[in-house]
C-alpha cells in the first residue's frame, strides 16, 4: 500500500528479501503487532487507502522523507519516531493510530529500499508539493534529526540533499538551518575550538 501511495511500482506478491523480513519484524504481517491485533491494523490501512489519491501521495511522500532523514545515521530513535508521528498527525490530519502506522511503514520503506528510492520519492514530492510544503518538510526533517538534541554531520548532509532535490534555494535552506544551528555537531565543535583557542 505504501509503495502505491508513493507512486512506486508494486512489489510482486510473495516477494522476499529485506522488505518481507522487516515487515515481519515490524509486525505488518499476520502476527499481532505493536499497534494491536491484525484486524485493527487492517482497519487503519483501509481508512488510509480510502484517502483521495493526491492526499495519500502527499502524505506518503512527506512521511518517507522524514524517515529518510531519520535513517541518515542508520538508527531511527524513539525520540525521532515520536516527532515523526506528531508531524504526520499535523500534516495529514490523521488520528494517532493512523499516524503510528504510517510512520512505521515509512521507516520500513526507508530502511529496506532507501538507497534506490530516496531520490525518486523526494523528486515526486517536489513535483506535487507547494513551495510552503517543501519548506515544511525540510524544517520538519531538521526537527526530526534534532530530536536527540544533536544533529550529526551525516544527518545534516542528508537534510541538505533533500532540500536540493526539492529545489529549495540556498538562502531559503540557510534560513531554515539557522533555526537549528545550535544543535548541529560540526558547528558546536567549531564553537568549542574557538572557545579553547588562545585569547578565545
């Protein structure tokens, strides 16, 4: 379903590999999951599937981009996940249960297929999103990676790359980055060096 929301080709039925393995791990198969019994998950999926296609694609792209940013350091923390869920409630107008499921699906997709689909999904979002939505997703991506009170060089680099793929110009990106400057590790390190230098 999430691949369909993103406008990506459907995977063949019964496909194996990272997607299937992680689906089992995340509880998106027939077993009871972190979000409740399978019937509950199916009801949520049905409600999401009933969204207008354009809205569903917006939401899926937004969620995937956040997961892509969170996955930059190869670890999506509980704090980052919580920020993603809240953002998806706000952006998509979903309830908490729906937002949790969308977040988990986005994390699963970003972990399993990110290397091949990051650019495709982000460019598709750029095609259908307004300028304000593009800026919102970059700002929210910074908020996600700052959830642990620190933004690593890898995380900053991925969010910068996302901004470029969304055709956000450098002055706009710099203005957004400025909101998070005290959490960027490289800048923190530079400040520490300045403070420890003779006469600093």
